[in-house]
C-alpha cells in the first residue's frame, strides 16, 4: 500500500512539473458520440473467472485472478490469465486439463470486471468519489462525472487535465468540468479513451 501510494505521489509531482512547463494544455474536441473501443475484453487482476468444464462439475469452479495475473483451480496451478480474452483462456485451460480429462470442453465467463490497466480510466484529485472505472464504448466525460458523483466544492473543475498516451507519447489535455456540470455547456463534453488518467485539481481561494 505504501509503495502504491508513493507511486501516485511521484506521478502527481511529475505531472505538476510538466504543467509548470506549459501554462496551458490543448483542449480535446467535443464528444462525437460515436467513439468505439473494438478490442475484445481482456482479463485483468481482480477479475472473477467462472470456469465451466462440460460433464465435469467437480472441476468447474469460480476463482479470482490473482494480483500477479495468474489463477489456480482444481487440477490447475498457476495458469496465466491476465491479458487474455475469455476464449483464449478457455482454450489454454482445455490444453492443461487434457492431461487429466479426455477431450475437455471449457467455457470461461468473467464477472466482477476490473480489466487490465489499459482498459481503465483513473480519476484522481477532487472528484466526489475518486476511483478507477472500466472503460465502456462511447464513454464521455459526462459519463465519468456521473459515475464518480461529480466534483467537490473545492475543485477547480475547469483546470482538470486528462493524461493520455498518443502515438506512444504521454500528453496532457485540458477539460472544462465546471462548464459542463454547472453551466450545461455540452461543448465541454469530450470522448474518453481507455487508459486515460483524469486529474482534478483543488482550487486556490
């Protein structure tokens, strides 16, 4: 926990330094309403995985994916799961189980979705409920604000930044949360992308 907290502190300090180097950041275009994230869902640490083995109820089970990305189930030890689609994992489990069962047929269903880091959106700072969200198709800034309950009374919403990897480079963009939420300015609504980090600063009174 201490290491994780320290990592976020280092990130915030680095972003503050970048912010000091440039007084303003470019704004993102207004949400188009047709953003798509076509990549199949990939399993991440913390996901709950249900494994169904046809005609073998004793082997069928539900297990969590460990923080290291592996899972353990009956007849199966330390199977890599993170980063795979449910279908890919099912085929891998069939290969592993074939040592003990004849022609195993496996179906994998994922519940309690967490996803890999590049499928998440992380909201830091003066959100009413800072948290990590799983990205969904066509997700916008407004969707994120609804999910986290808006911003606090101490937030400087119009100076919020979104950190996004573009063409392999980390870039910052300014978004206007106050204009969107308090003034109903729909032009301030923007498309979110998987992997985005949103930082909502505290206002200086």
